[in-house]
């Protein structure tokens, strides 16, 4: 799970015009202090990865939330926060974290974020407390319709059970 989250964070360069560069931490902090969401997001990445700043998941989450507050309809920011909650749920096993992740993944899925729709499919397919194959199929289908091939494969496999 953490590996998937790290991959998601590394994909930030595909979403933003500039790549994350740990040597630019001071610049990112300055941008964040000027209420630029991308600067806050990159500071969050630095804290989460421990690249340029000491690793601190809580501070990372705070900066991801600030980025989201500055750009509340950015599906990528919402999805990143959801992934952090889901990762923490997997490592801390606290049901409230899973509920928070589901709410955020749902919000990002509504904004047409294929990865969030896929994660909801995974949650409803595999998480015992949330297991609902009908919901899983619905979210895999949404993910597939948004060009996520993993969602298409999972939908096909779920229908073949």
C-alpha cells in the first residue's frame, strides 16, 4: 500500500508542469506561504518521502490538506489525502481512517478521478467491513469508463466469479 502511495506522489510531476525537486524545498515553502496549492503539495511530498525534509506523515498530511483547501476541487489532492488515510488504516487498523478514505475517494471519483474510483472498487471488493460486490463492480465500471485498464480487468474478473 505504501508503495502505491509513493508511486502516486511521484506521479505529481505528470500533473504539474514542474517536477518535484528536494533541493527546492525553500521555494516550495515560500509558494505555500503565498497560498499556492502546488507548493503546499510538494512540501507534503517532501515530508511524506523524507526527501529534503525529515520524514513526517502527519506534517505531510497537513500540507496535502492545505493544498486541498486552496484548490478544493482538485481530484488529485483529494485522492492523495484519501490514499494517506487508507495507508494509515492499513498500518494502524483504525476504522475511522477507512471511513475518511472512502469519503475522500468518493469525492475524487465524482470529479472523474479514475484511480479513486478504482480504489473504491478495491475497498468494496476486499475490505471485510465494507465488502459489497455490487458497489465494487459499480466503481470498477466507473474506473474502466475513465480509461483505467485495471478497473476494466477487475470488473471482468468480478463478473466471472
